[in-house]
């Protein structure tokens, strides 16, 4: 974690921090809850059955896939820092920091964002909000922010739009 902190300080050195946001606790809670539920289900399934059949192994593999997806989702959570010159994305669980110049932004596109899985022939609405895609001059640099994983999303987008207009 110390290495990441040094990189983070180097990015914001001699810059004015405009806005800092964190990951929402609700999104982190869903990921952690999924790991515990599926991990507990695997444990119960393994302990309760004396004869393991192919069906047991398939169910365990399915649960392991869900656990892997939840862990990957947890690793993607980010802290976003907006300075007067850069957009800094810090992934605390990956110990990684990426810095993007505001002057390199080509386009920002905002759209509606919904998470509503279909469970037993009915739709459940888990989240409704916005998603923003930021495209940079280099073809491989595309950032995506949404209201599900970003706390104070609307304030961040307002500050980012103002910072881009100034440049």
C-alpha cells in the first residue's frame, strides 16, 4: 500500500485537488455478501453430502464462478480524484493508480444505467442511475463511471465538466 501512496502523491504534487470521491458502501456490500453467501453454500453443500455426485461438483463450480465474479467486481472499485490538470483513478484493492490529463479528453457521454436482473420471470430493480464514458486521445484510454460504484457521482460529473470547460 505504501508504493501506491507514493505514486498517488506524485500524481497530485503541485496541483489543486478539485474533487475526491469514494466507492459506495452498497456496491461493496453486495460483492462481499455474494462471496459469503456462495462460499457458505459451498461449505454447506460439501459438509451435508456424503456421496458427491457430478451434480454436486457442477453446483460447486457454478458457485465458485459467482465468487470469482464478485471478487473481480470488488477489485474494480475505485477512488476518483479530480485535480485542476488530471483525473486520478486509484484502485485501492489492486494497489494501482492511473493518472489521465484533462487536456487529453476528447468526449464524454452520459446515459441511463440500470441493474435489474430477471429472477423467476419477474424483474427486480436493484439500481437506477447514470453512467458516463470518458474517451481520451489515446485509443486505449476509456474510463467508465456509474452511480452504482461511485459515491457523489453527480457532483463529480459537474466538477469534471467545469474542469474540462476551463481547459
